């Protein structure tokens, strides 16, 4: 039996190679791998004994040879001398990305990819090992049956697709990747009857700094997690956000201390917060944990969770997650075989903040304007929110009529005793008519914020001028579908 070894990642290679010799394999290796094994006193033959050359094209060609591929691809072991095992992992392309284009080009593997594809194609006879992570499983499973060889072939092709996708993305700046890494099955999908999986499409990924301390997250948990982390990131350190089905039902910037900040966020809509997801954009300590303990949340997240807080909260049903998010430059949705990709919306929530009325906003009101704009970009459209003193007091989300969203926002605020007078009303899209603003004026709103761009903007401006209220145009729509 013969094995071909050509690896960049040499972790565990000497032990694996020694074990292969004990199983009766005759080892052949490319120059770098051969030198490494020889230094560890492992008997190995240079691949040049078969090819007649050690390398070509300034070292870029080592294995592209008709004899090598005949020995891999030949289906009949009895007619020619063949390789039974291919052990290949690829040049470390991703490690070269930070060093610029020249380094990426030099770490653009050609021969290794061809070897993996050839071995995978002939899985009926050949075993192909594409990662050091497979060494132990190979030895434990030896001799590999057909089903196992096919599984290894699948893993080899998966590594090739990921590798080429990374080259497309980073070297050629192709707009998207087409593969996901580290795919894991979740508890269930949007509903319990749907199977669901999670994986990473880019690095950095929002999953990179995620530490699940308690519980197993579902599809919906991850959707909420991604949504809430973007809100908290833009609202700033020590903010607190509560979401239900990706919409914020509670939010507050830092106020006095973390206990007060949590209470303010919860008071936005305590009914909807029940069973929602809580994110504390700070460390969750014992004192705050005692404040949270009486309330039911499906998931509780914070930058860090102290041991004391863990002890206090671990008996609750809530999943506990430590999380400091990293965001990718693109957002993906894949629906019924259609991939939708767009740039992430992490820049300022306005093109320019233009006051179009005589009355100007106070510094307190400007703080609420900026807070509300960061929040509304994460609310399902059509969306209207009411904010006051750095907290959310009313939310109208996901409505097909903007004026209905306005009415719901006030209904929610009044249901929980919030004083809507002198609040700030923000819309994710322009007001097509002045009716929404006129409704807010009757309720006592002093500042309105919208993108502008309606044919009837003048009517809305006039309504604000008559009532001596303030109107801002952001010149940037913030729809969320």
C-alpha cells in the first residue's frame, strides 16, 4: 500500500505517519513534507522518485504529473502501481490575507487542490485525508469502508470549495462567499417542525466572540441575538436592550447605574418583554443579576457574566450567553434557493440631519433624536417609535400603514403610563401625508424625525411650523424587511 503526503499544516503529522507505516503503508511525500518527516526519523520516499523532478516553475509545481494522477485515479488496483491514501492539506491562504496581495498569490494552492479532487473522485478505492483533525478518526476507523471513504471525499471537496471561496473573496474581492464553515445543527428552526443549522460565511463573524454558558440556542435565538447585538452596539456601552421577534420592546442608554438602566429598558413595554431576549452591553454582575432574576427572559446576554451572577441566574430557564459581537461587511438572506446579499447598515443613520422648521431642538431632544435613529433602523417596517430621555417609550412595528404604526406607538406608550408629551417621534420612512405628524402634534410631541422625500413634505413642514414643533429630515431611509 502506498500513501502520498503533501501538507502545509504539520500538526500531528509525525505520529500519524508512524502509525501509517505500522499499518503497512509505504510513504511518499513532497519535498517540504519529506524533509519534515526525515527530521523526525520517519522513513519516507521523495515524490520525485515517481515524477522525476522535485519542483518546477520556481517551486510552484511539485505534484502536477501524469504518473501521480494515474496512480490516484486508476480504478483498478490490480493493473498498475497505485496510491491507496492521499494526505493533503492546503497552503495557509487565510493566514496570508493580512500580508497583502503578493503573499496571497504565493499561498494560492494549485497542486494540493488537484490532489484532493482526484482522491475524492476515486473514493471507491482511495482514502483522502484533508485535515489533521481526521488523523485519529482515520486510525480508529481503519480499514475504511466505502461509506467512510465517501464521507472523507465529501470533506475534501468541502475544504476545496471553502478554499476557493476565500480566494475569490479576499484576493479578487468577489462580492460574496458561497459556503458556510463550522456548520452545526440547532435545536429547531423558526418552528419546532423545521430542521435548522448555523454556520459562518465570513471572518470575522458575529459568532467569533460568542460563549454560550447555559442552554442550547435555537434558530430564533440566533436571529434575535444578531438583531439585538447590532442595536446595543450602536447605542453604546452600558446600554440595555430587550427584543421580541427581533423588534425592540425595551431600550435605554446608560442612566445612573446598570440597575436603573435595566429598569428603564424593562419599563418601555414590560408585557412584551416577557419571554423576550435581554442584552446588557456591559458586564453583568451579582447586583444586576438579582434585579433581573424575578423576570422571565428566553435568553440573557452580556459582555461578561460574573460567577456570582451565574449562580443567581442558572436556575432560570433562560439561556446565558457572553457576547462581544464582531460584524461582517455584508448581510445574507437565502430564501427558496435565492441568495440576497447587501452591505451591512452600520454607518450613521442619516445622510445629513437637517432641521427644516423654525423651532430648533434642545440638547436633550438632540440626544433623543440620535438615540432613536440608532434604534429605529432595527425595527421592522413600517416603523414609528417614540423616545424620551434616552429610552424607548412607544413602538409601532411591521405595519402596512405608517399612520397605523403611529397610532400603535402611542397606544403602547399610554398602556404603560409613559408621558408622551415632549417626546421625539421617529419614522423609518417618509411621512406620505401630514396626518401622522398631526396625530403626534395632538399628543404633545415636540420633535419629529423622518427621511423626507414625499411630494407632500411641504404640508408636513407647515403642520410643524403652525404647532411650533421641530421637524428633521435625515435624507436616509431605514427600512428593515
